[in-house]
């Protein structure tokens, strides 16, 4: 004999009820796991930031945690913010921004300011070369020979200066990569205790 339609219907309802319960339970478990993972991640991030070790983390698209600082890329600039969200400086060269954060976190402010000065001079000179190049193009279009000569003279002075600044910045960055500032200095604190 066949099952009555009422029995089939109640079995289908029970089956659907079990599926709904399983789906709801899976969603709750997923939500709880996600919250636990988020709490753990935030706790570990705080431990890393507060540690003496210098840490660079890729947090998101064009956003980095560099020691206790936040480094954000906007267009062609790298903005350094402290842990309170206050902008400290805008760099045009990423390694200079990272090394600024490193020296600031090691309380070596004179070295950090050296990178700020170099980057500011490099940015200013780059803008000058760009402006002179644009002015030269305008003078060529308007057939103004006086302005052409003027912008060519300015470019002949500014381009070598820019190359010199670029070379000096690269040398400073290269030498900073191999300095002992990257060490955590745990051995020094142990020595000082004795």
C-alpha cells in the first residue's frame, strides 16, 4: 500500500525543517568563527605593533602597517600617518617613507628628518623639471624663441640637480638597508641590565 499524502507532506516538512536548522546552525557557526578570528587577528596585530621588532604588514589595497605607523598610497604619493590618524608627512618615494617609519619607531629622529628633507627636495626638483618641460613645450608651440632658450637653460641646470638628488637618495636608502637599525636591540637591553 502507498503512503498517504499527509504522511509524505509531513516527512517533506520535517526534511525542510532539518535543512533550515542545519543552514541556520552553519551560519551561526560561521559568524562566531569569523568574530573569533577577527578578535585574534586584532590581538596579534596589537602584539606585533607593540613589540620591539619592526614589522611591515600589507593590510589592504594600497594600505600598510609599518611599525606603529600607517602608510597609504594615494596616486603617486605615500602618506605616513601615526597611530592616531594624524598625517606626519607625504613622501614621493616608498622606501624613504618606510625608512622614515623605521627611524621614527627607533627614536632616531635626526635620521628620520634626513629622509623628510631628501624627499621634499626631490619632490620640489621633480616638480620644477616637470614645469620647465611643460613651459618649453608651450614655447615651442607658440614659436617664442626667447622662452625656449630660457626654459632650456633652466632645464640644463635642473635636470643634473634632480639626477644628483636621486643618486644621493638611492645611496642613502641603500646604506640604510644595511645598517644595524633593523635589529631589535634585545642584546643591548640585556647588557645594560648587568
